[in-house]
C-alpha cells in the first residue's frame, strides 16, 4: 500500500506540473491578446483561468495517459534506470507537444478569432505554402517559438530536477495486482468522466460557455484540447427545436430565383480580395483607410453598411459565396466530411444557361484546396500558378503579385465566350504582406503590417479596372467585390464578435446606374449567389442558406465560432450555445457586450432565437443527409 500511495503522490506532482505549464501558456496567450478580453472584469478573468482547468485536465489525460497507467502496473521494471529515462523522455516530448498549439494560436487567433481545430492540419497539408512560409513566420513572430521553447524547457528542467525519480517498487503479488487493477478501473472512470463530463453529452468546445461569458471562450479553452476534441468529429447533430413544417415556415432554404429582374445575360466577375476587412476601407471609416480606389468605386456601387463574411478562413469563403453554404461547424465546410455533397453551386447553375465558368488564383495549385472545391462548385476551368505563363512573376511566398496577375486575368477573359462567370482570388494581402520592391515607398505603411499590402492590393484593383474598361466584355459585366474574411485589426469595434466578420460586399455594373446605393440592410456572403441569379433573371430552384437582396423579407446574418452561434438583424444580435440563448445585445451600440438584454427584450429574443433555431435545424439535417439540391 505504501508503494501505491507513493506512486499516487508522484503522479499527482507530475500531472500538476503539466497543468501548471498549460496555465502559464494561457497567461502568455492572455497577455499577447489582452485587447480581446478587455470587456472581462478581474473576477471573470480569474474564473476563466479556473474553468480552464477542466480543459487542461482533458488535454493532460489524453497526452500523458500511457504514463498515468504505467504508474500503477506492478513489476521489477519500475525501478530500472531505463524505465525512469523512458518516463523522462516521454514527459519532455509531451510537454513540448501539448504547449505548441497554445503558442501558435497566440498569434494565429488574431486572424481566425478562435482556437485552432483539427482543420488546421488540413490547411497545412493542402499544398506546400505553409511549409514554404515557415521561415517568414519564425522571423515575424519570433517571440512565439522563443516563448514556447523557454516555457517547455523550464517545465522539463523542474521535472528532471525534482520529479525524475524511479517509481516505487511494486511486486507482482496478488495484493499489489488487485490494487493495480482497482487503480486502473478508477483511472478509467476518471478518464471517461474527463471526456464525457457529468452530463449527457461529451465535453466539447461549447462546454466552455459553462465557465465564462462569450468573450472569454477562447481564454478558457486550450488549443491542444480544441485540436484533439475535433480530430474525429461526429456527424452533425440533428436538432428538433420544432417540427419540420414549423422550421420551413420560419426559414426555408428552398428558393426559386429569377422572378424579380430580367436583365440581359450579363457576364459576372467575382473578385475575392484576400483579408479585405471593412476596417481597412476609408469608405466605412470617415475616409480613414488604405483603399482609395475601392472607396471611389463603392460610391458608384450597391454596398451595404451591415455586410458580413460567413467564415474566418479563406477556404470558408468559396462555399458561402458560390453555394450559399456557411460554415456552422468546427472546421471549414470545404475540408469537412460533407465537402463532396451535391450542392447548388452558382457555376453549375450558370453553366446550364450557357455561361463559360472559370476560377483564377495566382497561388500554387492545391493552395487552400481551391482547385478541388472549385470543381465541386461546378467551375469548368481552373487557372493557378501551374497555368500562369511566366513563373518569374512569383512573389517568393504565395504566388503571382496581384497587379500582374489581375492584368493576366483581364487579358485571359478576352478568349472566353460570353456570357461568362469568372472569379479571381487575390493573395498579396496575405501574411507576410509582401509588396513589389518598386512600390516600397509608394503606399502608406500604416499601423499594422497588413496596411501597406492592402494599399497595394487596392492599387492592383485600380489598374485591373483601367485594363478591363478597354475590353469589349466590360460594359456588360456585373462585378462583385468582397473580402474572403477579416484579418488583424487596431480599431476596437472591429475586434469584436460581430466586427471580426465585417467585410465589404459591393455590386457594380458599368452600364447600370440603379446599382448605386448604400443599403442599411444586413447582407452576408451566402446572399451573393441568389442575388446574382435574381439580378440576371435566371430561373433556378436552389437550396441556399442565404437570401436574395431582391426577395422581400427581413434579412439576417448568421455565424458560428467556437461552439457559439450568433445572429443579427442589424439592430440586435443574439448569442446561442446550440441549445439555448445566452446573450442579446444592441447592434452596433453594444458590440463590446456590456449590457445583456436577454431578459429585457423578450420579443426580440424570441424573433432571433426562432429564426436561428429553424436555420440550424435545416442546416444540420440538409448538410448531414446531403439534401443541398432540389
């Protein structure tokens, strides 16, 4: 019994050291992202750190499970030097591994607004861009690997100085064997309890809402938990908030387009600008920004005060923009098990009406999975770096400089039959934010590294439109311009739950002055495809989780991040944890979530909640059972 108790004591100190490491990495994460948690009081921050222990225990049990079990298995090997060395090596590797995701997310979360989930590995392994850019990442964010190595090494030092001891002897006797068996059974129970919790559902990302208010979700979690917890994600949970008939009456994704307008078959060009946030556009910020050309174009276009993306990563933009499918799961839809579902992709639909369709991206083929998912959407042709004629124009990081590639794009369209649908996804405003050497002194540097790159991208778009205006197809082309997602920011209102999705969405047609207004209505990426179909007067029966601008109905924007859904109608926004509402705030007056109106605005809560529940119920069933086409 003495050996057993000594083993328990040694195990307790070893696991406590690992838990301490995770709390210290959480502190590092907190300090480097302090601006994201300013709305939390000191007591809330303390409780958030305290609540984080639940997720830390989950991670530690998962990573160190073999060591935990070996503490209670009897045998002569327990006291050998070789076994003690094995423990030391395993603990060392385990500490470095368990801390690495936290340190990566300390910076990466500024781009995604959430802790990394397992789709990060899909992103890394899709193409070789990430591997190529590792030196740039290490240079720009040198404090991340430095902090990781210092903390990990410090924890390992403490282990080797104070805890690197042989296990107490425990012979293969009946008594000790029974104690070991009982210990393992108890450990198994604790392990199950750790994974499932005390409720009916396993611990998951949205369990974090039990321990903190929504702004603290990313602080209470740790990144090794979010990665491992989503590694083998179960199928979408079917929801039964209401009957199918009731859900369809509130939100029906089935839509027949082409009933409103009757235009000539215009060409369509969709320009997706990497990381183009509203924050960078002077048009939305009293003239203070880095996009003078876009600002002038917006003044002659149909734009929206309340326009949002439906994702925080580039691969999430394609399903939402071209098929009206938002990412309401913990990984990009395009990387999920549902990516091969049959969908009502805009390219497929327009192809039925004799449109030539093509997708352009100046990056390496395979980058972000664009080449594969563009085919699922129905694009007939894909033009990537492999198809680009002069590899000398490579920027050294991602692909071809925006200015050069957009000129190539405009010239290539001359060979297309009309009408056509063509989309180009730019890349120069992606980290590491490089611009051509000849322009180093041309554009304002700004307060963030991305600002100069955005100014260059804007300049590239200006030159593209100058070039495009020379071509015959220009005057009969509908242009749609938007950002794929937001990026790093330094204006506080954009560093909020709703603000991190605020991207411009613009419709411009050189020959149609009716598209010249600034609408206050809510508009999101999933609304783009049905709006285009209606504008063109093309009749199709589609399944879409967006609404056409021309459909006479109230508009909403819906998003999901780290287990929490949010919906806004432009006046309020509601937070929902998958089962119940947890917050209601005025928009845009209370984007910092100071006053929760959940109990004070019951009618508004009911309206937003019912719509959101109907939306989720339809989404989960249709995505899970491949019911995304008529």
